[in-house]
C-alpha cells in the first residue's frame, strides 16, 4: 500500500477543559499509488483534520501514517514529499504567475534552466501559458486556482493534497475546474487526497470515496458502491437523496432478504447487518429516481401500492412528486417528463420501485 493511515486518532482538549474531543477516531484508510481518494462528509466530521495529519500540520495522538513504506508520523511537512492546494489559493500577491510557480523550486536551489523547463511544462499542463507576467490581482478565480495547482505540481510530490480547493468558485467554474483537476491527476498518475463536503465533486473526481461522520469512517468505496449500496442511513442520506421505508425482515433469501413492506412481501439485497433475527425491523432505502408512478395499476408481477400525490414540482428537466402511501411520504423523481407524465396534487396513483435499486439497511441512524 502506498499511503496508509493505520488506525490514526487525533484528540484535542475540550474548550471547557473537562476532557478531550476526538476529532479523528481510529481511522483506517489504505491508498494505492496513483489513486484519487476523497474524504467526504459534513462540517466537523474530521476530514480536514485527517488531511492535516497526512500533511504533517498535526500529529496523531495514536496510530501510524506510512508513505511508500516509511512511517512519517514525526516528519515535518517539508520532509513528507507532499504538496497541498489550499481553499484560499495562498498564492503570493507580490509575485507574478511565473514567480509564484517557481518559488518552491528556487527554495530547492535548482538551476535557472531547470526551473524554466519545469515551470513551462506545468504551465502547459494547467493551461496557464501566456500568463507568466500577470499579477495575481489580474487573474480570475479559476486562473488563481490553476496557479495554486501548478505551484503544487511543479514540486513533483509523491502525494498531492487538496483542502476544499473549489469552494470559493462559482458553480459553473467549479464544474469546469473539477474536470481539469481530474484530467491533470490522471495524466500525471499522481496519488491525490481531496477534502470536500460536496457530494457531486466527490463522485466525479474519485477512484475511492471515504465518507466520514463524527471523526469515524462510515464507508469506503467507489461512487457507485456508496450510492447504490450504502452501509447505513447516514451514508445513504448524505450521498444524494433517498426514501427510507420501514420494513419487517422475514428471513434470509437468495437475493439477500425477504421482507414485508406496506403489507406486501418482496426480496431485496441489503447489508449483512440489516437484521439479526427474523421479524426484526429494518429500513428499505429506495432512491427517488427508482420510484415509478402510474395512474392505472401496473400489469406486471412486481408489488404496487396505492397512493395519492401530495405535492408536484415541475423543474423543467425533471418533475418531483411527494406521494402518500399508507401514511408514508415517498419522494419520486421523473427525469425529462412529458406533459402526460405530470400528475396533479390529490391524484390517486400506484407506486412501484425498481427492486434491483432498493437496498436494506440496519434500523440505526
């Protein structure tokens, strides 16, 4: 494993002096060389502290950080062979673009010729060629972020770290820059660790996503795994939107579980820990886009439940519906709806869902 966080924890004294706060609590993450790994979670979940531990700005209370076979717990940031791209860009206002990018190379006392070559290469990669003499205040936000990225890349680090680098950009530029970051990372094959609270960013950029909550890792997996097969309700709710339907677990089955929901029985895949005993309670997670609504009862064999439209929202590219089924409010989404697909409030309907996209979760939060 190229970069390993081996059961690391970081404790800080509580503000009132009554004890400790576990900002990072027994985190185990294994990152392969060349992977793009995103630490994702809400504010205060421990993702930024974890990044700072990797960078050497904080030191772990417990555990080990191993890079390329070497434990680096005690190494200062400048000896870890890493570079960070900050949220605030942190480029020097008194230096032009070329000087900002070349700064670290000059500190390393490289020759002028080698500095020029390396800076020219990275400026081409980040599409900054021609802006060498611009001052930072003459650059757009996206250009400033490219300078910050180029300054990190030019050092040719083993690991590239990102601390919410796109949060200061407008929505359209964020989409553009995340595409550029992924392109550059894949072109160089550089191991990268990225911190964000934006689910879309994490899903677009990452080979692996680490979902964190209250200092602990909730799940590690690809975007598809985390979206379709979340480990618990927190992960399912944080990544996209989901319906959580109370279900009674009857028994294990070939598909995973046989359950009863709204007085009908069906089989669904799910977490191994979704139930411990027969007749226990669990939650069936169904994404809104996997809900199907029809006016007439479907003629297929899949379960269908009568309901009534409680709310309709037409958003152009999609329509959203709140449907009441047996007192439970279910969110359904229809993409690219035709006019005939639009249902009015109080209209009786039948509800089905794509069983292959439903997933059984433990009842805990």
